[in-house]
């Protein structure tokens, strides 16, 4: 079991370094902006916007509840795991953005996948695919800008998807 975790850690680090070293001006600008779509401000505005429209009010409330539960769960896990961010743990990593909390799991990715699944019920399949692609790109951006390892992003996406899925069944 120890060998398996060691291999996963090595793969995680290798993939992080490969993605993080793909720096270019246009990608720096693009991913620095894109990553904000998984942030609290944008997600809260999205939920409020949906709540204000009569035809999407119910989905807006579900999204708001889902985002609160997802964000709270992620913060609790971060405190338990206490994994340092890559730019803190590794030498020669210059992040495009910084964060004050721990790395594992990715909260931006979690809320992005939660939003994609929650809004999925409102939109045609093509738009739904765009939503999930956008959520995946938000996750990728978190690795690219130097604030998360790939495993942080994968687990964050799973947390957001599972919590939103369960809440959609019970709300």
C-alpha cells in the first residue's frame, strides 16, 4: 500500500510540474481570469442571478445550498488534511495567484463541478457539456497557476459532483 501511495505522489508531482511549466503570456492571462469563475464571488453572483429569475429560482436556491455545503465540506477537509500548497512546498514555483488556506482539496474545482451538475437540469445537453468542460478548465487552471496539485483538483471535482448530486436528490 505504501508503494501505491508513493507512486501516486510521484505522478501527482510530475503532472503538476509538467502543467505548471507550460507558462506563456496568453495562458497566464487566460487561466488567471478563468480561475476566478470557481471563486466565491462569481459563484454567489451566479446563484443570486438564478434566484432573481422566476423561471430559475428553484435551481438558484439549490445551487446556493449546494455551494454552501460544498464549500463548508472542502474547508473542513482542508483543515483535517493540512496539505501545503505547491508553491509553498516546492522550490522554484512562482504562483500566478496565492491563497491563504491549504491545498487539498480544490474548493474552486469543487464548486465549479457542483454548479455544472446543478445547472445541468436547466440547460440543453450542448450547454451542459460546456458547463462541465468549463468546470474541468477551472480545475486545470488551479494547477497551472500553481495553487493545487492534480490530486487536489480531481478530489475537489468529485466532492462537488457527489455533494451536488446527493442534494439534488433530496431537495
